[in-house]
C-alpha cells in the first residue's frame, strides 16, 4: 500500500497550505505542547489530537510553591510599575496570603499529598527564602522599567503566518535600548548547561517581542532566575540564535502536522509511543500500548502448544531467548577453541563421538576508507559491479522521511514486521 502520508510530507509548501485549509484549521502551538511531542508522540496524540481527558488534575506542594512565588513577584512588579514600592514585610505577607489561598483551593476535595520526606513547612520555608533573597538582591527597584508581567503572547514562527505560537512571559523589562525577557524558576535541581529547553523557550518569545514591540528596542536578552540557587543566567537573543531556534521548532511543527495528517488519513501508528523515564508518571498509562497490559487480567490463549496464559507465554519466551543468547555466546567460544586446535594441527576435519565438523578458511574484506575506495573503483571502471542495495539502510531512509517510497515506482514495498525484545520487570 502506498504511503500517502509521506507523499504529502514532500509536497511543496504552497500545496501543503491548500491541503491544510481543507483538512483543518492550523493549530496554535505552545512550547510545553511541543515538549510533550518530543517526549512521546503518542502522549501528544492522546492529549492534543484525540483530546482525551486526563485524569483529574491534582495539585502538589511544588506547584503551589511555584504559583505562589510567581504571583508574589508579579504583584511586586505591578506595584513597582506605578512607583509604589512595597517593603519586604509586605511582600512576605503577600506570599503567605497567596500560599494559604493556593492550599485552600487545592484541599477543598481531599488532603494535599506530599511525597518523600519533606513537610508542608519545608515548602513554606523555601518560598520565604526565595522571596526574601530576591527582594534583597534587587531592592529598591528604582531603576527597572516594566513593560508587562505575566504577558500572554501570540506570534508567527514563519513569515507566511502558517505556524502559530503562543506563550506566557513572566516579566518584560526595558533597560535602555534593550528589552529583557525574565523567567523565574523554583526548581530544586539546576539543569545542566547543555540542556537548552529554557533558553530556547525564551528565544522563541524573543520573536514575539520583535513582532509586537520591534520598533522600540535594538536588542533582546533572556534572563533566567534560578531562585533556589540565587543564579541568574543571562543571554543575548541575537538574530543568529533566533534563526537557529525558530528553524528547529518550525521543523518540529512541520513534523507534527505531517503526523496529524497521516493519522487523520487512517494511519493509527503515526504517533509512535516512546519508552522513557516519564512513562511511570504518565496520565495515559492505562491506554498506552507500552503500559496498558500491566492492568490486564491474565488471559488464556490457544495455539499449537495448547492452552497457555499470556503471562506464562511471556516468561517462557524470554527463557528460550536467554538460552538462545547464552548458547550463541557458548557456540562462539567453542568455535574459537576448535579453530585454534585446527590451525595448530593443520587439520580440516574433526571427529566427535556422534558428530563431525568440516572446516574451510576464507577471507573477509573490510572497508577502511569508503571515499578512497569509491574513487579507486571508479578508476577501475567496476564501481557499478560492486554496488549493492542494503535493505536495512533503505528501510531507515524511508522511516526517517528521506525517501518517499511511493516515488520508487513499486520497486520496494512495506511489509509488517515484528521484533520481540525481552527485559526484566
């Protein structure tokens, strides 16, 4: 069967716009939405395409802490913006009032669940520390010019306006001819420097500022406030940085749209699930093909081996697979010992009590420099004779979207294939 979804992916941009107009209104994406897709396409499908309702949202002490601190800093800078500078005691009072309201809202139906060894007092103490340290660091706030707090932004990633994006910026400041995007983080874990998600998010918001306030500034900066560590990570959002980040997320959106089209055309495996560290926390665990079977009762199925339970079959299959792997390793060790003996005695046949082994020696050729080899084969005029089509490489190129199988004129076709891999529970 032709893969129409891949054919669609390789259509030119104009044709794609026409298709998208008739199929569905173009989606508006957010950074968190695309993070879900990169984490697991199947979770993205359940949440944003199928729009399956998640399990009832449960607040947590970490979320309450984050919301409370963000709200207090929002209130602080809203006051600063009208030249009404509250003192530290007033800001701390605001934190406690906000935190108490957050807790009251979260515990209307059931008690707040606190995991691990921490207590509610630990979270309160953390919040007090963040607010207190931040206030003392930036007081008296006389030099700051606040453009907006908790600003909802909507912007286009592409010049044609086909890729819509949205987000919320914690605070936007004006410092001379520079606009600064501020973001507060209350995480206890400091992300490694090579983890670029936070700065990529703020860089994308830099595009929003360009489209909304472009004539008012000459440069943009992103400023991440890691409150737990009293660290400020500041970076300039240059045109080069912006171009790189926009291209990355524009490509992700294009890939999402391609998968959505394939899914809507009947390809129910378009959004493949991905096994990762987040699976055990996923709200769609009960319907995900990677985890759903954990909730099943053990079933009996019939086959050539008679009646077997599914769980019993799994364990039996793995036992045979382990034996096969162990036997293969043992076989290689035995082969090495026999070959060593053959070479030492100059023999070509060995006899056991029940079996015999015939031996022959050949040669394998390995490629050390592929480019040089191609050149030499061309010089010899025999390059075409040495070319071979690697099925596995072709399969990967098609899977990665680099080859449209429908353009191969039926010289290749897709067939279903299953591989079973085992691991301990």
